[in-house]
């Protein structure tokens, strides 16, 4: 049986900032259910670690990791949760902070983390067949295995898989770190290795040195090989396309189930959608909008340009003037975008509710209580929200990129086929046109709308299919 160690900088339910945290919870669970032997290693961010899990954490061992000229304490803690073993790497100088990322010394923090992972394997007596790495925080490990820890005989059979969750984040640092942090030579500092415009690029290192590379949707795997989406690594990805694949992320089909969701005012199924109207009324009341039979467009998102929130703002004014519709926005992000949505709420108090916060229960209520779910992302490696919305019979309206293109079938007005609405041309005019088309269909053809809802609720977005594809990647590189 394949032994896997899944390494990431974050994992729900302990801490997450986005899709990486969700995947680091769901994928190991799905792989375990598919009979893969798997354990997870993450940093121990003590200040952020949930109180309810603290009494389950046990001290396993400790040692020192040489970070340049500094011998740094490394504690290995462990806990068992839902049948999974987690290793927590403890160093309060690096991880005892109020946030996961965004510090001047992130390069050193995650250099330590990666060396600690390598140096703990023999000590915890878990040497995997496959090290499954995620994003730049762990992407330098394939280089370390070849250049720093090559002398450890037990490590020589370890294969590495790198999953890229977002090309924008790469871990780019001055090449002095090769000596000042890793204590390795410069033999890999070239264009075919880790060099990137005179700097060291952790993500590029992983792409070039890992045995397999994948990203989180088939379309994004193609997109990142182009200059538009490749973030200056498109050439590197094209050179490595033989080991590059796209595997769609999934969602927890049991957790996101309108038939059983305790956060909802009323539960419902694809066969009986009538109670969904009660969830809509409850949502309108919860966010201070009039309880009216008008289409409700929901947003649950980071408020950033990547998520297309600037595009939505540019389209919103003319749309609201012309349409008897309501828009509910939940999220935080760019302060300028937050403020702009609050201004819209003041200008259109009966049509716009801007909830500038993070609220898990309200998010569920938006998925269930909205009629349309807006995801006009500039790019979207995978996207989870569109799948969650479809599960609740809320039709996604998306920019057809990345995972959005892979999961949403645009409505065909001639055949009635589709699971949502989509657009290609990334302009406010086109977005407004598609929003208008959607709300007109809602108002003018209830039967077609109900059919679309039922079609949207049919796909199985569970993790089991994706887990099998990851298992195939593991088997390929091991053979």
C-alpha cells in the first residue's frame, strides 16, 4: 500500500486562508477512504490553533534544525483527528505569530519548515513512498532531497508530487539564501533549475525537480502554460508538460447538502425546491433587505481584483438602475473594494447588502437563499463556491476560466441545457448583459429556471473521483 506524507502550510479545521486549507483537509480524508496510507504535516501556529483541539495535541519529540548558522529548535507534535495522523512542526520564533503569512522573513520561516519536514522523517519512523507537496511553502523539498539530504539512504526512493493551487504565489528570494539558510551549493542556480531573473524561485524549483506536478483543474493546467495565466513561469511549465496534469478539486457532498444543512431555515431537495423560498426570505431578513420576490444575487468571496470584484463594481450601477434585483455580498479583502460595496449599500439600501466580514453560517445561508451566485473571477485555479452554490440549486454566473469552465455548463436557451451562466469577454458590459439575461429568465420562465436548478444539483463534485486520480499519479511516478 502506498505511503504518503501530505505537506502544506495550512489545513482546515485548524487554520485556512483559502482553497489550500480546504484541500488539505478534504483530500487526505478522501485518500484515506480510498485505502491510501496517508499522514499530514503542517506548521504549529500556536496563537491560531483552535482551543477545542489543544488538549488532543501531544509532544512527540524535538531536535534542532540548522538554518544557516543558527541551530533552531524544532518540536514535533502530533494529534489524531477523524482517523488521520497530523504532525505539527513547532518553533515559536517562526510560527508563534498572529497571521499565517505576510512577514518579511517568510522565506526563512518556510525554509525552516521544509528542512524540518525532511529531518523529521526518520525520527518519526514514517518514510513515505510519496511526499505530496503544496504550493511554494513546500516546493523546495525536491531540491533539498537531491542536494542536501542525498546521503540519507532511506530517502532515495521517495517520490515527490507538487500541487499548485495558485500561480501568483511563488516564493521568490535573493539567492544568498542558498548559503545563508539552506547551506547548499549553487549548482542548481540556473535557468533549468531554480534561478528566476536573478532570484531563487521556490515554485519554479518544485516544478523542475518534482517527479509530478499538478494543479487543481484541467483547464487551469492548460491556462498556466500561456503568458496570460503563467505568471512568468509559462515557459517552465511548457518544458515540464509531460509531468503536468490538472485534477479538479471537490467539495464535501455531505457537508454541503440542502436536505440536511442545519444552518438553513428550511431544507429541500432537487425534487422539492419549494422550501428554498423560505431560505431566501430568511436571508433577506438577516441582511436587512426587503422580503420581496425579486432575484437575489449572492457573493461569498475575498474582495479582490483576482475574484473580479472590481469588474462587478463597474457593472453594478447600471444593472441596479435597470433591474428589480437584490445583491448580497459577504467577504473581506481590499479596503478600497470593501468601501466601494459599502457605498453601494448606502446608495441602494433596498437592493444591496454589503456584509464586510467572515461568517460561515451566513455563507451557507447565501448559498441556499440566493437565486444566482456571482463568480466573475479574472482567473480561478479551481473554485469551490460555484460547486457549493450548484449543490443548493443556486445558479452560478461565472467567468469561463479555470475550474469555473470545468464545472459550470452555460445555459443554452434553445435546448434548456446547462447548470448556470457563463461569459468569456472580461468586460463590465458583458457581465452586466449576462446578469440581465439571468434575472430575466428567472422572472419570465419559472419552469426553465426550475429545470436549470435541478440540473445544477445533479453533478457529483465529491472528492472520491479526484482521490482516484491522485492515486494514479502516485502509481505512475512510483513505477
